[in-house]
C-alpha cells in the first residue's frame, strides 16, 4: 500500500461537505438519523487509518461534544465556501460518542 498524507490535520477546523447520518453505531440516536447538517463546523480531534482499505478516518468534534468519524469526501476545509452537491447524502461510519472515547475505531489503526 502506497503511503499518502492525509488531507486534513489534527486541530484543523473543517465543515461537513454533506449531511451526515447515523450508521447505527451512535447508539443514542436512531439509525439513519441526521447527526450533522451540511456546512456545520467542527474540529478534527484525531486522524486514523482504516486497517483494511487504508483510507483516512477523521474524528471530528461537532457541536455538543459529538465526535463523528468522517471520510475525506465528507469534509471540506473551513475556509471553503462551496459545498459538494451531487444530490446524494451518505451514511457516515465510524461514529463515537465523545472526544475522550477510545472505542468505536473498529478496523482502524492510528495514523
């Protein structure tokens, strides 16, 4: 597997590029409930790499200490005013409950 640098860094402010929905791992919400609206701001608290695919997973703290694992295409830099609008909203994976939680990184290795 070729090593590629992550697009975003820990501590960086980002926005959701699309609506993010519960994939069932955020147990305090209904499955498929909207967790974050497109354009909502958050801060990256951790960068991980998915063991199987090697994709980067960004743990982003949005409002109310809600930390959600996002893939690169689900995020955009804070300073970017445009948003991805291809008519599709995707289910976000790798959701955990708080920035201090260490569980929820199934299949991930710390980058």
